[in-house]
């Protein structure tokens, strides 16, 4: 019985035309492919806006060994505006743009790290780092929590003449709180001609 040799077909004078025609027919068949009746395209859900995430209730976790940390960064306004905005509920500035609101869940005794990079313009990037560690005081399973907070922000600037971007420290803050207040901790700082507000929240299950 004669055997089909595809290489012989390719070596024939008209072999390339036959192979190209077969490939075109296969591509046309795939283009006209209809999925089976049981196959349906999954509906795509729109991403949750940052503002909607920040407005969600921030509650303590039910696990007594877990803690939650939330870091919200706002662009408040130009540095030339010397008037301080009036305080708002929950410490949120009444005006400004929310740039990020990550929420991190950690284990009591393990430090939670939050890193944010915000592009201010084509040459400047705001780099934010927050490290918050909840520690249980005493031997009670749901005893009080001590919070250790370390925060700093840098401004990274790209330069045409330098070999790499330059980085400048904008502020650095460290502290320990015996109990997290009901209102968020608010830190205000400047990056050149812009003012920012950083709001820190911490929640843990203390059995109260």
C-alpha cells in the first residue's frame, strides 16, 4: 500500500501552494467555529473603584489571632493652600483624591507591611512604606493589643543627567500605641508643591 509522504508533497513544484491552501482552509474553519450550546462566555465584572473599597466597613476579624491594617493615602491639595481643611467624620479629609486604600490581614505578633508607589507626574514617584505590628499583651487569648507603627515616604525623581533616579526622604514616623483609637491616625506631609494625608487604621479581636 503506498504511503503518504508530506515531505515529498512539500518538495513538489506545486507542493507549497497546496500546503498554503490547506492552511488557509483550516484557518477559515477555525474562524467559523461555534462553541457548543453548553459553553457560555463568562460575564466580566468591573473592577471595584478605590473609593468604594475605602468606604467599606472596616471591622475587626473574628479570628482572635488575626489583625487587620488599613492604609489610606489622599492627595489633599497644593502646598500653596495654607488653610487647613475642617475635620471630617472618620478622619477623612473633606476634599482631596483617594490614591490608595490597601487592607492587609496579619497574625498577631507578625508585622504587616504595606508598600505603595504613586506616580505624581512623568518624573516623580511617591513611595510609601508602612510597617505595623500588633502584639498581644498578657496571656489571655483575646487580651489587649499593643501596636508598633513605622512609616516613611520617599520622593523618587528621574533625572536626564543622572544614571538613575534620585530618592529623597519626605518624612519618617515611629511610635507605639497601647490601644488603637477609634479614629484613624492621620499623618500630613508635603511632596514639593503637593500636600498629602495618610490615614492608618488597625483592628484586632480583643473580646471587648
